[in-house]
């Protein structure tokens, strides 16, 4: 009997890393195809709850308390504290400087909190100072991929130079302990004589709780913390169902309400002013900040020199690159997006997800410019490609709205607690094969190799490999969710969690559990000529015709594939499908009995 995922195989597959904790289990689990009782599984040694930072997976009962409004959500706690401190913060006068604290909003254009901070500084005739805190523990707690950390640091370098042209300093500092971040922000504000600090809101649980604490901490020191909504086009909480007055849990009616809100509130897509120049004296006052370099990545998140060069070429950083990509996409490809977006070998997508995740491009900016290229101001009219693309960008908003109202999805819980009882497999060899792209299913292997080589995967392929892991291999979907976060350059918790929940049928508005992707039919439909497969699975480059999709099937190409070193399929799809249906049904039936 082996552990959940052996350390050696994790390392070999570049898989999940760090100390883990087995979450709440069902009545029984399966380890390497052997059914065992909970007591027999080394659950305290392996799993996917980061016990360095978090408690064990919460119970279904506590998740239900959030669902039924019996305990306050983190955003409700923050909203309450902001309201309670409003009068005290309003009395605080400006002093020597104003601070903007960057997070996932690494841009000058159309940045709400930055715009407000710059206006106050200009009105008061004092300098604006920008701040970014690099937190190694946050990177570890949030499973941030090394390739994403590298992109962030390169973006900060671009941002620092852009700000310097405006005589605005950007102070980037590493704070080793994440719990020390609030206190360090207060210290820096006092050091700079800044009584007003501006920042944009993040919606993950940790960040909402930190801002709640920081709001009070700042006020205790005579500092006003101003927190703006910026990440979402429509702020969470603004869309509720007409009947029950509760947030939407199904995308289609939510999207209709989202569009209607934007149509009724034209200010929603209005751009914010970029900051102007600082007083000339700022260059002398903050010379040490202007002269300071961007810190290196934490050792555990550092790339090799070769990978740094590769990813710099592959993924140029900064908001200028984001706008170049957006403008090129709108000019050349958005019209055909509705038809081309599902084909991974075709350059039919915008490749802007990395910029949305880093905040080098605001979603409202993208939608505003796409709408301007349409024949109508209505988001649901005109060009099919534009309408489809905007609806895809809107999914990012939807998943963040879900995160805000159902915060337990941020705590290793499925959106539907009933699905906690599904009996998952925990096979070392299957997980390692999936990670390495050696499952014997060409479309799955091509997608995983693209991820491992580029830090990116086409969205259609994300659905295919997620369905394969959770329903063909019956591995716990959270293993795949984590692997994606630790390897994606565009890793965004809400979108990644939502996508895995959809594919594994445990999330918000998911595909029904009995809808199970057939890797062969998906491959034939979305990579009909096998071009994507041949690019990423060179062992199959000489396989001709439809055999590329299933070389070990009834195609006569098995010997050629085997000679080239391509593995045989690790599962039989039809048998795996039947077992998956059985497991899902048993898990849901068990929930009904509890």
C-alpha cells in the first residue's frame, strides 16, 4: 500500500509539492485500486490541504452554515469593518505622501485605486508612492507557479520603469512572514509620512481577512486604508436573483443579469484616469527607492537561467504587451473567435489570460475595446465572435462572485458539499502519468506536455484533461487543481477552481456528472488532423490519418507507436466511464442517507 502521491514520483512528474494533509474522506477510499477503511490510509502524511497555513478541510456542516447565512462571510466582515471605521477614516488629513499598494493590478491604465490615490496626491500637492509586497509565504500558500512568479517580477520591472518616467517611485520589498505584511505596510506608511493608503480588493478568503485586520490596524495608527473594487467588471454583490434575492449559482441567468447591469450602468465600463507626474522633488526625496532593484524570486519559486530566457521570449511582460495582444486580437481574430476558439492548434484565442491574472489588463478595458469594435453597444448583439469572447471573459467575473458568496470553495471544499462523499482513487502511477503526459491518450498527453513546457494550456484541453483525471482515472480533482496552479503562468484561483469544479461535476453550474468526455471523440473533433498532437507528442509524428488519435486501437499503428516509445493507454475509457458513474451515484446516495 503506497502513500497518496509518493514524494519521488511527485518530483519526477514535477507534480504537487510541499507538506500535505489528507482531507475529509468518505466512508472508504481507494489507494492504488485497493479499497481500505479510513484508519488504514496514511491520511495524516499526504493530501492537499496545506497544513503549514491552514486547518484540516472543513466539515460539510460548516460549509452548509455559509450556504444558509448562519456565519458571516469574509467579505461581509470586511464590509462591516469598513463601515464601522468610515467616520474615523474620514477625519484623517493628508500629510506628506499618498501610497498605492499594488497586488494583482500591475498596470497604470484603468486602475481604480491607483487613480484615486493619484488624484488625492495631485490635489494635495504631495508625492504618490507605489508599493508592492513580495511574500514568499503567500506564493507558497497560494500555490503560485514559479513561471508566474517570474512573470510578476518581470512585470514589476516594466512597471517600475513606467512609474519612474512620471517621477513616481515603486518600492518592492520581500516580507518573509505573510502575517507580518499588515504591520510592515503600516511601518512604511509612517516612514513616508503617508496617512492615506489605497489598494484594490482581492476576493480570496486570506486576502479579505487580511484587509479587515489592516483596516483597523491602519486606523489605530492614524492611517486611512481605502479599498476599491477593481478586478471584476461588475462588483460582487450587485447581481442577485429576482425571486429569492440571493446570488446566482447558474452561469446563464447570471450572465444575462451581468449584461443587463452593464447596459443600465454605463459607468461600469468607464476607464479610470492614469496617474500624472509627481512633483519633481520626489526624485530626490525617494532616490533610494528609484535606485533599488526588483528582488529575486524566492529560492523555492526560482526558475533556471534557461527557463527564464525561454519564458521571457514566450511571455513578454507588462501592460504594453497586454494592449498589443488585445489590439491585435481584436483587429485580426476576434471575428472568428466563436468558431476557432475550441481548436488548440489554431491561433484562435486571445492568449490574454496571463494578463488578466496579473492585472496588467483590466477586464473592463478589454470588454470596452471589444465592444467598440462591434456594430452595436449591446453586449449580446452584432459580431458572433465578439459576443462569444465577451461571454468567455465574463466567466472570470462569475467565478469570483461565487468565491465571494461561497467562500468555502477557497478551503478545499467542492461547491456542492454532497460531492465530498465520492470515493476517489489515489494511484501514484496514474497521477504521475497524467502529470508527465504519458497516459497513452494522445490529446491528454499533448495538453499536459504543452502545460509543462509553456506554463499554459488551451482552454478546451483544460476541460479534456480535467475530465480525464477526475472521471477516467477517478483521481481526486483537487490533485489536478493544485497541479495546474503550481504550473500555470495564468493561474487564477477562482477561474482554476471553477474550471475544475465544472469538469469534475463538483462545482458551481457544472456539467452533469454523467456527462463524461470521451478523449477519442474530443481529439477527433477538436484536433481533426492531429496537428496539435504531433506538435507536443513527437513519438507520434509518423502516425498517419485518424490513427493519431488512438494509435493502439484498431488502426494497425500499434507497433509503430510502441517502437517510438509511446505508452499504451493506462485505462480503458468505457470501463472507467462505468466505474465513474457508479462512484458518483454512490457518493450522492450516501449524502442523502447522512
